[in-house]
C-alpha cells in the first residue's frame, strides 16, 4: 500500500470513527427529547447529515487495522456508557459529554481529512452538530468540558494536567 492509499485509509477510518461516536450518544438521548422541540429538530438535522456522510464512507470496507482502532475507542468509551447506576441528571450529563466526543471527532474530520471533511455533506454535519452542541451546553452546562476531557483521554492526554511552563510563558 503506497502513502496515498494509507492516507485515504486513515481518513476513512477517522470518518467512520466520527460517525460512530456521534451516533451512539444521540440515539440514546433521542427518546428523552420532546418531539417537535428546537432540540429535536436540530437532532434530526444532525441525523440527516450523518446519514449523508455515512453514504460517503460506504464506498470501501474498513481494514482489519481500522476495525481494531474503532474497537479500541469503543472499549475505552464503554465504561462511560454504563450509566444505569447514575441518577437522571448525572446520566444526562454523561451522555451529553459523550455526544461532545462525537462532535469533536466530526470537527477533526472536517479539519484533517480533506477527502471527507471538505465535502458539502460533512460541512453541513459539522455545522448542525456544532449547533446541537451549543444547545446541549445550554441544557447541560459543563458537558463540553467533560466531553473534551473524554476525548483527550482517548488520545492519551490528561485534560486536568497542569500546563507546561513553555505554554504558560507563551500565553
């Protein structure tokens, strides 16, 4: 496999990962949303553009390595999806944070995967998901911070770690 094929495979994997991490939490939240509300309407827009973006990824199969990468992320997120023991507010906050993880992944595709992220479908997915994220932040303050911390954890970073001295000096 040459470098161009490897890059295309990497972009495909990231796109599938973004769609997967965005879909799961939203499907869990959907039954709790009041039908016809602004939030429900926005969620339907996200689902529409998610489906359009999914069509773009169905042109090729996931490689074994891509499946392993997707499985690894799902395994890391699995403990955060076990919310039966939480009260209603904590459960809502947890699923809103997980939705933020998907929103961040979708933004990442838009920024780093030109074969997918520059498509009109992905641009609309990013815009509608970002708007939904803003609505989530109003409903569940702090879900963006929790979601960002989860996203950073998935990538081996600690959101709560102190900044390096060089970063403090630069600021």
